[in-house]
């Protein structure tokens, strides 16, 4: 009599699987829903999800070769550029007039980077499809709820609609990894339906930022899907070029904005302020004014209140040419490196790059903690999707004829 072989119970593996499923459920499903009702949801829930993933990887020992991965990441061209940018931001504390606030901001940025690295190492090498399907379900349900809240005037816990606006921005960001996953599974009709639902939400918002980000991402998605080599290269060059040559923009765009929008339009006035800052302090283009000066300087009279609120202006004003060059190299290397991913996922990655960059250039508060947290969550979600591509189709059983 042959006795059945039973595998010994492994409590650590079971606990790790439960923690991992809970972490991904929070990151993929709960975050897009909760962001519509409370502005602090992302800042609280995303770190909690990463902590659960790290605990799961510690329990089952799935985080292997962590030091080798970190070394390869730090010694890559993009990693070196990122370290230079972080070092220069820290060095700018020596000449910033807002040392306590700038130190707190630098500490928050460092914390977000460490959180992202921890999540990157904790994501398993092979992701289960059941976990990844939570993302499009969460984004789709959040889009339907957002349409309802927009038509009914918002929820009672968010009477001013500030959480709803932030939640809509989060929806636009999470749309691209959700579409990338559905497209990689061959569910293109579901991907189109999800995109239409988020587009309707964007059209109903009071602020046009979600719609602009959605359009930028859609254009890059189509270009990359059409030409997987040309799309990422063009996206990287445009993003890096705009940042590197940003001081030229107010001189080129100010006459155009005056003719199209009027001399007293907010855009024209912002470009004029930027132009006067460059002409008045040209040497500051080398070092910048220090971290946190672009945000707080307008409230304390260091610059006019109508100064631009855009990523391009803030990096040059705070960190100067060193920060701009390091940021440009980091952007280009990040985009070009993502080109090596599977063809089914690459268009979604490029669209997310374009969407986030467009939102930053159009005036979203890129210095806020929730924005850094959103970017870290977006990166971790794409890492999980890429690691869910290890099998594209089920193996077929082959029956051989018996001789």
C-alpha cells in the first residue's frame, strides 16, 4: 500500500502569503478608493502596504540578492544621477533661507526613496495574476464612484471637494499600470472601458489637470505602441530637454502667450516673472536659491505671488544648473531603461512617465508628500506588473500516440 505524501505545514510561508495578499490589496484596491474621500489616505496606506510586503519577504526569505540589486541600481547612470541630485539638494541646505522646512522636505524625500527601495526588494520575482487583477478592479470601481460623487456634488466627509480632486489625479496615474496589465493579458476591451471611465471622470472635474495628464499619457501610449523604439526615445528626449533648457522657455513663450491669452493673463504674468528672475539674478542659475525657496519664497516676498508653479521653474530656482542637469540625466535614463520591458507593458510605462511629467509641468504641487508617495506607489505597481509577465500563455498538454 502506497501512503500519500503530505507536505509539512509551513506557518511562516502561510503568514507571508497572507501579509503579501493584504499588502497588494491595500496598494492596488484600497488606495484608489480611499483617495477619493480623504487626502491623507495615500500617505498612510501606501507605507502600510510596503511594510506588509517587507514583512512577508522577511518571513519567507523571498528577497534574495538584495545587495546586488541595490548596487546595480546605484551604479547605473540613472542611479548615479539620482545620487548627485540628492546630494546637491542636501548641499543646498547651506544657502537656503528656510533651513528647518528644507531639512524636513529633504528628510521626507529620503524616506520616500527608502520606502521605494524596500518595496522594490520586497516584490516577489513572480507575481500572481490574482493579486494584479485587483488593480483594474479598484481603478474601475473608483472611477464609477468618482463619477457619482462629481454629479452629486461630493461626499459629506469632503464638502470642499479637495480629496476628490486629489483622488482624480491618483486615478489618472493608476490608469496606466491597470491598462498595461489588462493589455498584457489580452483584455483590450476591458482596458478601453477602463480608460473611458477615467476619461469621463476627468471631463467632469472642475480642474483640467487630470484631463491634461490623461491626454499626454494617451498620446505617448499610442506612439510607443506604434513604434516601441521611437516612442521611449522621443519621450525621454522631450522630458530631459524641457528640464535642461527650461530657462529659455519664458523668453520664447512669453510673446506667444501675450498674443493668444492676453498681456494680463496668469500664464503671461508668470512667464514675465520667470524672465525677470533670470535677468535679475543670472548667477543664481548656477547654484539655485536652495531647497524649499520656490514654495515659501512667494509667501514671504522673495518673489512675486504670480511666479510659476511648475516643476521646471522650481528645480532651476532651487537647485540651479547642477540640479537641472542631474534631473535631466535621471529622467532620460529612467525612460530609456524602461524601454527594455516587454512590448505589452512598455506603452503603459511610457504613458505613466508622460502623464506624471505633464502634471508636474502644469502646476501640480510636486513638493508635497502625497505626490512623492504617489510616484513611489506607481513605480512599485509597475515593478509588480513586470514581474507578473513570466508566463504569457498556459502550456498545452500534448498526447503522444502509443506505439
